[in-house]
C-alpha cells in the first residue's frame, strides 16, 4: 500500500494550483473567442487605457448631446404643432364669419360668435400645453401655466369696453389690450417674457426655445380670436349693420394674423433644423466611437485560437505528468 508524506502533499497542491490556473485560462480564452472581445482589456492593451478612456468619454458626451437634441426637438415640435392647430382654427373661422355676414337671423350671428369663442378657448388650451413637465410657451417660468383661463381673459377684455361700443371701438380696444405693454401682459399672459436658456448640442451648437406666449405672432392670433369671441355677448346691443361690420372685422383680423404666425413658425422651424442636424452629428459620433471601442476591445480570433490550443496542450501535459507522478494505473492500484 502506498503512503504519502509531506512532500507528496506539497506536490499535490502545486499540481492542483497549476491545473486550476490552466483551466481558468482555457475558459477565459474560450469566452473571448465566443464574444469576440478581450475579458481583460487592460491586459490586452498593455495597461495603456488612455485611448479607451477617451473613447468612453466621447460616447458619454455624444449620448448627452443626442439626448439634449431629442429633448429640444420634442419641445419645438410641440410648439410647432400648437401653432399649426391654431392656424387651422383661424383658417376655418375666418370664412365662417365672413359667410355669416349674409345671415339675417340674430341667432346665426350669435352662433358664429360662439364658434369663435370655442376657437379662442381651444387656442388657449394649446398654448397652455405641458410637455416633459414644462409649459412650452411660458419662457423661463416653465413650471407655471402661461395663460389665464379663457373666460377670465374675455371678461377682462370686455370690462374695458365703453357703453354701446361701435365695431371700430371694439376693434381698437382689442388691439390695444393685446399690444405689448397692454393689459394682456399682466392679465392674460402669466408666463415670463424671457425665453428659455440655450440647450447645448455640442461642438459650439445650441438651440433656443425663444418663442413665448408674449410673442407678437401669438398676440395677434389671440387678439383676432378674441375679437370673434366678443361677437356673441355684444350682438344684442348692436344694430344689424354693426353686427355685420364686427363679423367682417373678426374675419379680417384672423386673416391678417396669418403672416405673423407663419413668421413665428419659421423661427421655430429654424431651431428644429438645428436640433435635427445636431442629433445627426451626435449619432454619427457615437457610431464612430463605438467602432473604435470595438476595435480596441476586439480579440483576434486567430490569435485567440492559437492561445487556446497552447493552453489546452499545457493542460493535457499537466494531466499526463500528474498521472505519472501519482502512478495512476490499474497495476499500481492493485499492488
């Protein structure tokens, strides 16, 4: 029967340690062949990780700029959509009021005024829109609703009219009420006149959401809709000819507001284009950095296959040496 001394135990532990190390090497190289990347990047790059760190930083910056561009584009698209819907409202109401001028029934004129009132309420609702937790037309006061309730605005607007006003009185009053520095700035618009700060898009590019509820294009659109909305409550005090003149004034104001509103939409569109270009640049940079990172971490399949073969041969040789040193044979076992 064989006996084992302390030297045999040390030899056994040494062989076990070598075998464990070789098995780990075989498993690591096999994993690298399967994934195509080094598991120990620092070792593969000889400890020089500066380039990889620079690439990782570039990816972080590209992701940040891409996120900023998407966020800005979302807010700008929401503003553009709101103005487009307001255009649809005025484009529908302007011919409606003009056609109603031919009606002789007071109820028809009042109904047209109610439609204009509904359009004014819808426009205020669109301008009070909140996207990503921010009111998009409130300027720097993004946490505050930018416009008062439609009824409160119309009540404040009507309260300043003289007794038995003429169509020209009403038109002049509405224009002055919505003018810069007029009551609209304190009673209608509750946001901030200062626009939002610039959104950094990288490489010196930025976009600004500089259209607020105090914008001239929005003032004129709201003034035109408000003029139409005043038709219903005032027609009972007016002669038929004055009613028709007020309908015409409301229709003309809505048509006249188109140019300013289009100019406002064009400003938003310019910023949308900048955001789209910045997003494309950020995504292109991210793709380039991804390629570089993959190349730095990539494991050469031929070199890894050679290393795997070498490690496997060493492990096989260790098993053979272990068997011979331990006399692992049937003959030795039967002795």
